[in-house]
C-alpha cells in the first residue's frame, strides 16, 4: 500500500526538513493537499511559480510544446530558445544568453566566464572573486565556495579557492579587499537566503563604478530577485547600474527547471565552442514556459507587484510581534519578536491555511507575483493570527 509520508522517509534521501503536508493540486494562489485542505500560497515553490499555479496561458504553452517536441539537443537550433534569448536581450540590453537548468548552474557559468575574461586579457593569477558575507549562490562546489556563510563551508573540503567575502554595505571594507588579483565582484541586491536583506543603493552604485574603473567583472545574481520578484524585471534595474553578467533562474520558467546567464558586450564572446555546455539547458518545454512568463512581465504586471508590497507593509507594519519588514516587492522578510521562532510561526500558518517560508530567524513571503489582493489580504490575516502569542 502506498503511503506518501512513510515511503518518502524510506526511499528519498533525507536532505529536507519537510512539513507534514503532501500537496497534490493547485490553481492560482490556492494549493490543495491529499486530504482536500486548501492553503493560500505564500511560497510559490520558493519563488518559482511566477504566475501562480497552473496558469492557463503557461499550461497551454507547456502542453503545446510537450506535444510537439519535448527535447532535442543544443547541437541544433531551437525556436523556443531563440525567442526567449531575443526577448531577454531586448528587455535588458544585454547581448548574449546561455541557458542552464538552475540558479547554481547559472552562477557556475558566471564564475567561469569572469575568470576566463580575466585570463584572456591579463593572464594567470587574476582570478579572485569578491562576494558578500551572508550571501547565497548555490550548492555546487564553486557556488558553495562563493557563498559568504560559514555554515555552508563544512564537510565538503577542499572548497574552491579564490573567493573573498566583504561585509554588505561597507564600502571601505570592500575597497580594502580589491587587489590586482580581483577579477569579479558578485552580489545579490537582496540577500534572500541570508535573511531577505536589501543592499544600499549607494553600495550597489559604488560596485558598478569601481568595476568599470578597474575592469572588474560585475556579476549580479538575480536567481531569486529577478523575473519581476522585486517589482522590476531584474532588481538591478532600480539602481541605474549596468552589470556585465546577470544570472537568473527560479521564476523565469514559472515552475519548470531553467536558468540563464546574460552577458553584456564586454563578456559576450568570452566563452566559445567547447568551453561551456549542458545537455538540458534551454530545454524546449522549459523555454516555451519561460517565453510565456517573460512576455507577460510588463509595467502593469510590475505595478501589481509593487501594489501588493504596499498592502503587505500596511497590513503587517503595525501587526503584533512584527519588528521590521525587509526585502523588495514580493520578496519579503519579516523580523519577528525574539521570543518567537520563525519555524513555529510557519507551522501555525500552515495549520491555519497559508504556506510561507523562513529565512534564518525571519518569516519569508514569496507569493505568486499575480496573487489577487483578496487572497493576499486573506493570507496576511492568517499570518497575523499566527504571530499572536
């Protein structure tokens, strides 16, 4: 007899601390579990289901492509890939796109490209990359090494050399880390897994300027912040800066595994034949899903994200046991009173019919970007009850 909870424990590697919920269906912002209980989705697959659950237009694009040709190979031209790449370049001003399967793989590609650029121009030895303390860039060996959190630098020794970590928003500390060996600076404008902490605009602008001045590659990790999540197509666009590489994944394909690395004119010819590749990157079904998502992220859609954030700030700003609210757009961190634990608050929310997340000691919200005001307010009311003593 099949038992999802028992069989999961017996057959799936225990690397996740799961809540006692098995989800089986959903539509829009509403999830349903095996018992028929409904939940408002404040998680969206950790920020992947950009247009919510089983969005009609997204489903149509996926089904049509899956019914035509699900996958071939990157040895051949792909219409869905080209459509997405062209759209990304038009919307961002970047010049070339490489498709991957995940955020970690996108960041791996960025690391390789930055080092290759520096090697081509300056030779060996100019290969150090500065990232930020409290950052998170993935779980592969290189991206774990790039991640500026000691908790991730355990067990898997030796890690990849050549990374330094600067305290966020400290310009002088960053200046002191830059040497003749520095080839790149890599940031998230909002540190998601690090606690949903936004960088200062002045700090981001300084990085942009110093990278231009010293010919350092400026990488912005938009894995979680991108594709409309922060109220802009990509979050760096709020700051009038021009990164050389932008990485993205999560919400780009609306819930299917896909990532991308965007290169500007300085880096567009750095990686050439045989120097990077992937079997599944730019898969036709995923690319069709991504085109469905990206083609609908317009000013009206982004304004909806910003309006939703205003509602969150208004509803939670004076709520009991809320200390502060961080992040941008619908990437929300809620600092709670110290006597409460974020995991306990999330458990109470799930019991009450809403599914949020945690980020360190904070409660984290990543709702679908097109969530209705009604569902948003209903979910926030459940959250406020869960925050009461």
